[in-house]
């Protein structure tokens, strides 16, 4: 079993090294791992730090670099193209979520109890979560549950764990934060068994680098409606033009 940890990055110079170190330090007996960093056109020192980590860790760290900022969704999609693992987990490049909970997240899949696992920030009491975040999440969760007949508590969580082969069958459209509801809707429509497990959450503020805004909430609602009215498109064409291009990118060419 091989785990691909996909880390979308945009201007995270203060946290990216600590996140990668935490991921490297997680103990996962019997599971091989790789880190796939998708740099989404960072303009700070993140590219330099990422290149240093690639040099230090060799094949354990794979990198895709976009010349311009396309959005979190685009970064995740590129990360999926680069992933060589059986299972993927999305790891934000900040310190809001704890990689030490990977074992908890992988458990239901490894035990055959689920196809997809979400780490829910709201399945346990967490008074440190801002009211605006709570209200926004409740609205999106309510819409998702009504539209798709589910019982989610958190669809905007970054911690989504799934089999790479399954998600690669999807033709994903979103390039921004609305990749979260799109993934959820399409996985439900594909009949994937999704379970939630409680995770810890240490939210940061806009001043500390938080990028999502209320506008992203409206985009998420639109995405949910669009997905509800259209079937998932399967077997997408690759985002990249084959292995040679991927290899050139990894060498910085």
C-alpha cells in the first residue's frame, strides 16, 4: 500500500517546511508514502523552500510548479496527476490540521469499512472555530445533505482520503476552493461509501494567511447545484500531456 500526500501550496513560506516535516515524521507501519507538492504560482519564497525539500528528500518528494496562480482546485488536480500511490490524502500547507491523525483517517479504508474518509472538524466540540466558519459550514452541509440525501457534518474539510484510481476517473471542473463540494458531490454520485471521522482543528485568521472568503461559499453552493443537475463525467483526459512532460517538470525543465 502506498500513500500519496497531496499538498497544494500558494504563498505558504512560513509553514510549508513544518508541514512537510510533520508528514515525514508520521508513523504508518507497512505503508509506503510520497509527498506530492503542487505549487500554485507562489510569489514568496515557497518555491525556493520546496526545491530545497525536493533536493533533501529525493524521490519521496515530487513537485509540480504552475507559473501562475490558478487556484486550489487546479493544484489538487495536478497533484492527483502526479500521485503514484494507491490512496491519496489532501494536506493543506498550513498548520490547521495535524498529520499525526493519518492513521485515524486511513483506518476505515484499510479495514474495508469505507471507500472514502473525511476528517470532520465538527464531529467533536471545538470552541476555537469562528462563528462565521460554523455558520458557513452548516449552510453548505445542509445544502449537500438535502441535494444528495447524505448526513455529512463537514464537506469543506481538507482531509479527504480516497483511492487515486477512483478520483482519476472523474473529469473535475473546478479550479478554486469549490473543488471541495465538487469532489463530494461526484463521489456520492459514483456510489462511494463515505464516512467521517473526528479530527482536531487549529484555525488560522486572514492575517495569518487564511485565503477562503464568503465569495467562495456562493461558488460552493453553485457547484453543488450544478453537480446535482448533471451526472459525473468519467474517464477524464490527463491534465498533463504524458509522462515526458511530467518528468521534465520534476527536473525543473
